[in-house]
């Protein structure tokens, strides 16, 4: 027996999930699209109350999703592409959360 056996993926590790190892990237585009629609709807509604935060956040969300689509078709190494798509999808959520918190804490209460 050799100590140099190939490491088998551990399905309990986040980095070994099929969505980050063997997927085509289409699943990330679907979830990215769903995330974009939800966050964009919130940003449009929020832009009514705080246009200085809502509209730029909406533009950034659309840019991130566009980057996902371009990246899915331009980058070939599978793991790098899948991880980057996951990070961009997370970025869409983070932009939405930061924008909502910014409006929440910048609005005077009373």
C-alpha cells in the first residue's frame, strides 16, 4: 500500500461540495438570477425612500450578475469558475444587505 493515495472528496466539507467541484455553473446562474430579482426588487422599492443608496445598489447588483454571466462563459478552469460564481452570488446578497442596513440606520426615527 502506498501513502500517496488520491484524496477522496469529503462530502461534509464545504469546499468538496459538488456545486463547487463538478457543476457546469448553470446552477449558480439560476440562483444568481433568483437572488438578483429578489434583491433588485428590494432596491427599487428602497430607491423610493433613499434614491442615493437604492439606485447605486441596484446598479451594482446588476453589474455583479452580468459579471456572473460573462464569467460563466469566459473562464474554463472548472473549480475557479465555480468558486468565483459562488462569491459573486454572495456579493449580490451582501450589497443588498449593506444597502438595507445603510437606509435603516440613516433614516431618522421619531
